[in-house]
C-alpha cells in the first residue's frame, strides 16, 4: 500500500470517526436534556399533586377556623389544612397547620415554587407570618418544591392561582396553572401543567333574608325562614334595628314590640356553627301613630 493510499484511508477513517463521535455527543446531550427536563416536570407535577391534596384537607369549618383561606393572590396562596404529620403536641387537638404556596419571581426563566408551613401547639390560631416576600420570614419550614418555572418569563403575566371569587370566605374552587421550561431559549417549548380542586371542606358564608309584617301599631313580625346555609348547617338568627342589636331579639321568627309612630331600619344577622356571619339587606318599617 502506497503512502498516498494510506493517507486517504486515514482521512476517511478520521472523517467517519469524527461523524460518529459528533453523533454520539449530540445524542448524549439530548439525552441529558431530556432526563433533566423530565425530572423538572416530575417535580412540578409532584408539587401540584401535593397542593391539591392539602387543599382537599382544608381545616374548615370549625369554631376556631370559620374560614380556611387566609390569602389568595395570583402568585401567593395561604390556607389552613390538617397536618398529616401530627398530632401536634399541646392544645392544637384539631392538628391544624398553615401552609403557604408562593412563586419566587426574582430570577427570570428560573422561577421557584416555595411551600412554607406554620405549626403551633396552642388552642388559638396564631397570626400569619410575613408574606411580603417569597419566601417570607417567620415560617416554621420552607421548601423549594419546583424550579425552572416560567409563569412570568419575558414579561408575561400568567397567574399561578385563579379563584372563583375575590372574597376569601366565598372561595370554594381554585385552579392551578404552572409553566415549566428547563431552557426557554431552546426547543422544545415549555410544558403547561394544570389542575383544579373544589374545596369540599370550605365553610361558606350563609345567606340572610327575611320578611316583615306589621301587626297593628305595636308589633312587627319578622320571619327569617328564607335564610339558608350553603352546607345545610343550622343557623343562629339575630335581629338588629337602627344599627344596634335588639335585646333578646333572637330566633328564626321574632315578634318585635314597637312604639306607635316609630320608624325602624331592620336587619337580620345569621351565623353558622363555624361563626361565619351573613347579613341581610336593610328593610325600613314606619309604624303608624296610635
């Protein structure tokens, strides 16, 4: 074999070897990206599953906790749930804890989902720790649940949480939308993970409504039987007149003694066993003179 033939053979071998190594390196890089991407998505899915589980175990309704959702914004959710790692020592017999889920948006293209917890041993529910930043100070525990999130990447505004009501005591459904992308500037595109939960344990505000009937010039008969509680619980009825509670003015039907020629602005307050209060519209009654 001549020198020229040997050089040609070596060149061909080098080209084939280089192409093979390039193909292998490309495959290895794509494989590592796929593994990392899958791990990131699995972490996000696990986070959503845990959040949904905690929401389904809301610590409501109780006398001490008439509502379970303490804070509800686009990227920050705080609620009270039953601690699966209890029971806690002390007087917290219901084993309630407070949980915060929030999105740290300080690092573009790598937002982090945090879960923070607050536990206590007293019978009284303590004040909520700081929520001015994510994560906030004063919480018993802080854990990063997912990274590489892109809900607000590149100026976008895609809420992590959406609710069926802006009133905390009326929230009974929460939707979660989580966007994950290991590298937003490269393909493949981001992954959208979504879930929703109906808060089966959330205590809702009762509805108060009543009718009135004037009996002569000395009596108004008030009837609050049209009031109701969304959970079907028994209500307590308290009657008010001119902005003040009527002494001994309790009961679903109340016969109110009045003075001839007087004017009354009547309102019904109803309370469920958890302590949530429902208010009726005010109705005015002008009693004829005697």
